[in-house]
C-alpha cells in the first residue's frame, strides 16, 4: 500500500478587519492508498479549513494558504495553476460537504449536476452521461433513478440529497474522497445509513477517505487512523484502536471523557467537561494551544510547542504532541523529548 497524499507543514491564515486568524498551523501527515483517516476536534480546530486548503477552495481574500506542500501522485497541489487544479477536483479528489442543500444548485436538475462532471472529466456524451448518472443514483440507494434525474434538489429529502452528493462525488471514481461532516444535519437513522453506504462504496472502489467529524463514535466505527486537531494543529494521531484505548494527549482524553458510555449505568461515571473556552485563533501561542485548559500542564507547555512524536510505550504510528506522559502525569524525560 503506497502513499497517496502527503501534507507537509500546511499553514492557512485569514486576514480580517479584526486581525489575522491562524486557522491551520504547520499540519503534516501522510495518507496511504485505501486508508480511511478520521479527523476530529471541536469547532474552530482547523479540520474543515485544512481540507478546503487541500482542495484549494479557500476564499482568497480573506483567506490565504501561506505555507506548506500537498503532494498528490507526484504533484504539489498548492503549486498547480487554477486550470490544472480544476481537472483534479472531482476527477482525482472529490469532496462531500456538510449541507447538501447549499452545495447543490437549486435551479438545475439533479441529472444536469451529476452529468456535468462526467462530461468534463470522462468525456462522455449526453446519452452515456445520463445512463451513468442513473447508475450512480441507483448505487447510492435512490429508487426510480431515471425519473429522478429530472427532479430538482428541493424535491429530495435531506438524506436523499446527501446521497445525491455522494453519487456526484463518486461519479469519476476518485482516488480520494474528503467528507466534511456529511451526516451532521441528518437524523441518527439516516446518519447510520449514509455511513454504511460510504463503507460499502469504499470497499467497492478502494478509495482513500478523509472523514472530518466532531462525532468520535462515528469515527471509531469508520476510520483506520484517527487524527485529533486543536487550535489549528494535530495534537494526536495514530491507529484508531490505539488512540481510543491508549489515549496519549490530554485534549483527546477530555473529548472521550465528555462522551456518554453505554456502560455508564453500571459504573455510574459522570461525564467530565473540558474546562475553559476554545482558543482565540487570532493569537498564535508559542506553546501548546491546549495549555490554558489542560490539567496536566507544566511550565514548558505555555512556552514551547512539542513535536508530534511517539509516546513512551506506544507504537511508532501513534504520535502525540505533549510534554507530559498522561499515564503517569509526569513530564517526559529529556531523552524522549524532540524539539520542533
């Protein structure tokens, strides 16, 4: 299994009248072919902005990708011309957004919107594109697909609109699918159906997925690798099972402790909230962005940002950016510390 995409030192800023918003700060990771990466964190952690930066969909101004590289199949996406990037979007990398009603054009039929990409990227004629669009709608569970191609977005329910978005995203068999909280606006039953659909299509097409969510439960059941973001940085990353069972960063611990558990009635554990408020992203701290809210912090936490490295006793793939071993509540020995 080879490397599909490598993000190196990605930096994205928004220059507003109220000041500069430091949205994404030095984000680096590797995504392998066929891998499902779950990106989690609270609102404002940089999850969506980092994905939009990869797709070159940041509104400029006020946004600006100020540094880094995004290597995809031998090309740095951040260096491509607009026309070159347009050919990759939809064909090689597709994206599903949170609210399908704002992503679909209300004055064009569903068929027109799906066939547009098929004609542009696959070179299909009208008849072949219509047939393929009907196949895609059937594949994502929309009945009477031929007829429904003539319908408009408002004639579909929320769950059906999201299925249409998935059909559009998969129309050109992309190698990477980025899903930005695609089930947030749906009720729980429809959420489960959409997630099962994504799993089935992932296995069928062998594509890699970046699934962005604030729902740890969804990510636990879907992702191979989990990446936790806070304050525009990655604070923990590793195989999903390790991150959930052997958590190494205080913020990830806080997220897990704030979730209700199915066995809570037997052990009567209370949910624990993370004290304090999310960081002001107009201020870039020299230290760990979670330090003001962290119960494990030491003086060094507010002065210096640690690198993303394996914790003591964890696998080489399980990385955390913390000066403290949360298992012992002790600072890491200097021999195990790597400076940025």
